[in-house]
C-alpha cells in the first residue's frame, strides 16, 4: 500500500474481506452457499419465476460481523438467495437486478429451535464456503471516480489495484 498517491488518502475507505474455508458451518454461520437458516416450518425458497430452488449466494450473521460493521447492518441473519436456472432467470450473482423477482434478500431473526435443512437435490449449487473471519482492508475509488473529485492518478501505478475486487463489505462499489 506504499504506492498510494497522497492526494487520494482522504478518499480512503475501510473494506472488509471475508476469510473463507471450504465447507459449510452452523446454520447461523456466515457463509457462501451451503445450508441457510430457515424458519421452523419453512421450505427451501423457490424462484417465483421458474419454481426452481433458489441458491444461497451469501448468508451473513450480522451479530458476528466485525464490531465496526455491526451497527451499520443491524442484527439478525442477512440472506441473499438467487436463481441459478441456466435458462436465465438471473445469470450471475454479481448482476442481481435490483427489482428482479429471481432472488430473495431478507434479514431474519432466528428463533431458538432450528430445523434440519437439506440442500435441494439435483441442483448444480456451488460448494459451501464458510466465512471464518474478516480482514480489514483499505480501499480506494478507481481513478475515474477520483478524477471526478479533480484528482488525476497515474494509471499504471494505480488502475489495476483499486477498488479491490471480489467479495467485500462496506467499500467502493465496482
Ligand atoms: Zn428462476
């Protein structure tokens, strides 16, 4: 991070990168894919468009986020499901349309009793990845955004490095 031009230091934001391991965890754990927390009598959510089971993209236990983020997102379990129907209800989790019906975004407050969750069969779901920790990162807007602030950046130095790509929380959108 020593190459950051001093004039953009004030546009620095803190981002949090999930540290993941292969495998699923507790039903209330933060994870990508795998078994979500569902209500006691709740069935696995289906896509309202094609009726296929939705895939769990990410589940975040908001009560277990780094302290700095806890107030920002509230409490409970945030879940984002989306349709992976190859015929195209929603082709990419990174292109979830804000008003598409082919996904489900919600925050639930788990009751004490949990139920046995089975992953729907015959679905080409991603293997689960458990979020075990969060790494604090310094993130910066890309040079285009910076130039809107009147800052010209040396592209070679900078362009390829920010914003940090991949999954992260609370930082500059790509
Ligand atoms: Zn669908």
